[in-house]
C-alpha cells in the first residue's frame, strides 16, 4: 500500500540586510504615518506580507520619497502625490535593522528595473 505524502509547514527564511526583495504594494493608508502593505514576490518569501509604517511628511531624501520615486512618481519639492496611485506597483525593497530593535525593516526602495531583485 503506498504511503501518504505529507507536507510540512515551514517558517519563512530570515530576510537578509544585504539583499533587495521584490514586493507588490497591495494597500496604502495615510494617517500619522504612511502605512503600506508589501506582498513579497521572491521565491523564498512568496506569500509573505508585511505592514510597513513610514514617517511623514514626504521629504526629498526620506524613505517615503524613495518609495514614491521607485513607483515612478515625481518627488520634487512641491509635487502633490496621490498615495493610492502606488497600489499595484512592484518595487525592490532593501531591508536593514530598525532604529529601536534588531527587526529588519525597509530602509530603501528602488524601481524594479534599476536594482536586481533577490534571487535573480
């Protein structure tokens, strides 16, 4: 009699601070911070989603500006941005340690065409 095949649920591998991960922006909310949901697309992180909170206001060299720029929007001083316009965009997210913990959080964003995504 053939043995039944079983599957094992496994944890996601740790994110690496020296890698970029392609991610789809699936939701955006604006309050005291810019809150986005990133859905990871690389094979080893596929299915993983993260809520990322980015400080506001948008400043030319800040993380929020890097995100909008990676999505193809102008981040020149005075530009008016529609946060919902980035829903559906795919960006490369660069991770590093958070200021107040060892948790890895996005510390930079690039357009997919500019940086090579993790695993490729």
